[in-house]
C-alpha cells in the first residue's frame, strides 16, 4: 500500500504513536486531542516529526504540528505533505 493513501498514513501514525511515543493507542481516536487526550509534549512532537519524516517522507514544520489539535488533524497534515506516488 502506498503511503499517499489515508489508510497507510493512519496505520503508520498509529505505529509512531505506539512505538516511538509509547502512547496507549487503544484509547486514541481521530478525535483525540494531541495534547489534552494523548498527552504529547514538545519532546514528543519533536520525536514525532522525525518519525513521520522517516516513515512517511512527510516533512512537517513546527507550525504544521501546532496547527493540529487532534489525531485526525495530524493525519490530514501528513497527507497534505506526503510526496505523491508516481
């Protein structure tokens, strides 16, 4: 599956949250707020930015991340930045 597909981005984001950020993804939904519900902090955002770029090829800026309130917002931001499949 290509990473430009929403399902692939969603699966990769789940992996990043679980493996790189040690988040209990069983309680995370697309509506979960990144800071209030998921508990991400500035360090987690930095680690997440690197992991997203490594796994998905999407380079998010700090401004991109700060504009994301929920997991769904973050998925949309990643999808907007993922290189289009050739």
